[in-house]
């Protein structure tokens, strides 16, 4: 666990980073919600602030005065045990509270949490909740990047968010296959550093021999799959995946646009020609699976990924695995509202491993278990192959 001073530094850095991400926006950008999975940037700023007021200040700051009685109703997300909330699809309909009001709310809560940290000797429980709050906000920082990209990427003008954001780093080395021997391995979070409850506890797993690519699949490779008719070959797809591409007319990765017979990609730098050697991104599990079938290979399980990860570079794309999101042996959902954070989502989702170009500083570790429904593509998702 971090010391109280280390936690003060983490809290300050986290709060400042969220506002830095939003500093490139125009006021109008803060309100847009094109689809249910994408929340308006101002909602993220308010929600991460409400989290600290609800779970930290109300419980550990004696005599704390709420900034506003309606913040829980507006900024609660899925914490059913905490109370009523605005329906998720209606977040973009809230012209009020205003953006300036939300920044005032953030300033008030940030000041109150710092006062609590700097002038009190807090229990391990209180410090732990504040640390969870920081990492919760770091998760929302990644969501800010991906939601902003969705908002701007579905604007017909394809506006630039930030021309310094490096979205497509190329893995400039030869592909090799890393051989992992059959055996019993240990996985799960082993240190006293921060982790989420779904990364616990440490347990043994048996793996057969396998070989895993040291490189992520690239745009060039995926384009070959497309040009060979991959989206038209029913034998490559799960039944649900086939239904999904047909019902939604999916013929290419998200943010790809064919202009005058040349593929372009919208990035946070704007619209430009597709970088063929960059790792594929904004791809669904269904598409990753179909590509692997086309290559006569498969996706790694999350256990294989964790055992092999020290032997390859990772961190620019969340990597789809073949594993369903389920509890580790001995997993126990924490008591109270924070127990709703991970455990209740352990159904009908696939695990992704690694991190992405949008993942925040000090928020990556090889035991991290991200999870999404198999059709979702708005995150920086990619994949590597196993044979």
C-alpha cells in the first residue's frame, strides 16, 4: 500500500490528468453522446468526482457538506446499491449541469480530499478506497480518450483532437514465434502493489505446448484478410459474429474509410492514409477470431498470455484473448457498493490483456484483466496469434 504522501501525489496527478485530457476540447464537445457506450466527456469528469465524494468524503470526512444534493443522481453509473440515477442513454441530454459547474464541483471535491489526506491520519481502509478512486479515474481517462475519439470520429468533418497524440506506434522488428513448454504455471497478482479484486488470487494452471507471436497483427495483414473475402466467408465466423457483421454491415475495422480506392483511418490526429505497418486497432473479438481462423491459428487464452508476456512487447493495444471473463478460484466479491465494480460483470464478456496507447501512467500491469462484450470496437483493441 502507498504511504499517505505517495497517495497525495497520486491523487493530485490523477485529478490534473483528467482535466489535461479535456483541455483540447471545445465546450460543445463535452456534451455529445452518440451511442449508449460512449459517455459525454463532462459526465466522466463529474462521475469520477462523485466517486470521491460518495465513497470517501461522505464516509471519512467528518461533517462533509455535499456540493449539491443531485450529484449522485446525475453521476452515478452502475452502483445500484447507492441509489437512483439518470438512465445511461440520457447522459447526453443533460445540458445542465454546465461544464463550468462541473469544473467547480471537481475543484471543491479535490480540495476536500486533499484536506482530508494532508491533515488527518487515515485508516488503511480509507487510504485503500482513495487509491481505488485514483485508479477508477485512470480507467475513465482511457474512456475519455476513446469516447472523445468516437465523438469526433463520427463528425463528418473528422476534426483533430490533438496532433501530438501518438496512436499508431509501429513494432519495427521481425516476427518470431515464442515457444512455451507444457507445464504447470502460476498466475494472478503476486505483489502488494495495487490491483483489482478480479486479479486475485494466485493459482496454478496447466498449459500445453504453444507458440505465441512476438508481434501484434498489423493493418497490412488484416487488409489481406479483407481482400481475400474474409468478411464474406461464413465458415470463418462464430454464428453470433456472422449475424453481427451482416446486421450491421461490417466490412472493415472501425474508423477505416475508403476514399478514392485508398484506405484511410481516423485517429485522434485527424483523418490520414492507413499506416499499413501499425498494429490493427478498434477490432471486435468476432473479427479477431475470424482472422485467426483464416490464418489457421487461434487467439491466446488469458493464462497463456500472462505466462508468455515477459517475452514480448505489449502495451499499445488491449489484446483480445480466447478466455471468458470469470472469477479466479477462491474469488470473493467485496462487500458493499464497491463489490459492484468487477464481480457483477462476470458473464458474456471476453478478457483483454495488456494496455493501450490511451492507458494512463502507472495503470498497467501484466495481471490486469480488462473485459468487454465481443462486438465492441470503440476501445484500442487488437490481437496477437497463437499456433
